[in-house]
C-alpha cells in the first residue's frame, strides 16, 4: 500500500521529503530510531516522519506508562487511548486516574460493542474463556481486538510499548515496521529497553505505576485472565495461565510477519 502524501525528514534536512510509501518510510524510520538512544527524541522522530494521526494504545502497564510520560512531558500531538474491556483490575483503573492527574492530559477510553459482549457471554458463559482456547480468543477479539481496530482506523502510525525481552515471541520486535493488516506503521520506541532501563526511567521521572507490578504481576491484562508469576517463570506466564501453548497473545500484537513487509 502506498500513499501519495509527502512527509518531512527530521529537523536539519527540512528541504528533503519522503513519499509516504509505507514500507519504505517504516524502514527509514526504523534505522533512525535505532540510531537515537533518547526516548523523547525517538518520539519526536515519529512525529516528524509520519503525517496524519499517530495513535498510542496504552495498556497502562509499566512500559506504556514510560512511553506516555515522555509523550505528555514533551506535549506531543499523539492520539492516546486505552481499551476498557470491562474486566480490568481496580488497580488498573486507579492507575489511569493517577496518570491523568499527574500529567494533566486525558486518555481516551474505548469500549467493546455491548451487544457483541452480551452475545458472547450468552453463548460461552461469564467465564467461558477458560473452557477452550477458541472461546478465549473470541473473548479477546470482541473485548480488545475489534475496539483496537476501530480506534486505529484512519491512523498513519501506531505506537506501542513492546520490548524485545518481554517474551521469546517478541525477541525481534523492530522499532518501526509496516503493518499491512492495519495499513499503518507500527512503532515500538522502547523495543531495545531492558527491564532495568525501564525501571530506572520510571524511578528517575516518578512515573505512576500500577501497584500490581510490585506484587508479582509483570504483565497485566484482564483480571480473570492474569495471575502473579512464580520465581523463574517467563514474565508473561501469568497471562491465560491455564493454556499450555507457546507464544500466547490476545491478538493485538501477533500479526503475521508477512504483513510487516507487505
């Protein structure tokens, strides 16, 4: 997919332009982000390279909190939203309120379609997602994936807080890649951060953090689908823990690899 609009190069080469050929711009931006170690500078590069609306979907987990802190502090014009699945921990909603208060910036909340949720629960039961993987994926699709797709519609870029050391399945996450399924550039500005780097950033800048992280929850999703992990477990082992399969994802970040290069 190629768009006809042109975008400026980063400050310092304003006389040059790039045609917004999605895969080509993604490749150029990936290299630029890799060469810039500072998070705020990376986010400014994203704003410089990508025309139109750039969205940031925050789960309010520690990674996304760090990214949002940098966005809000620099007052960058990104569309920040979060998905309210209807099954969040109370601590997650308290983190949302604390974050808005800390930075004086509203985070847009998106919700699943109420009729779709009612139909799903009527079919599978209130905890039906534990009875079969297909049920769980259907629940994630209705409560998370479809609202995400709706929120991203028309966006040129999608910022996430993915890191390479979150799980084996995310070990090769790029800084920027063309997402053919969404028709936009997917951006991971802290892809190369270690957990230590992340925790140091959060401490240095007094970023609000979900208290569940200190209680053994490195990855926080919906309350019925998330437990604290045990010593030595993978940091995502607490997600859908009753399933015995590798690379468990809800569907938000497991696009086919071919999409990134389409």
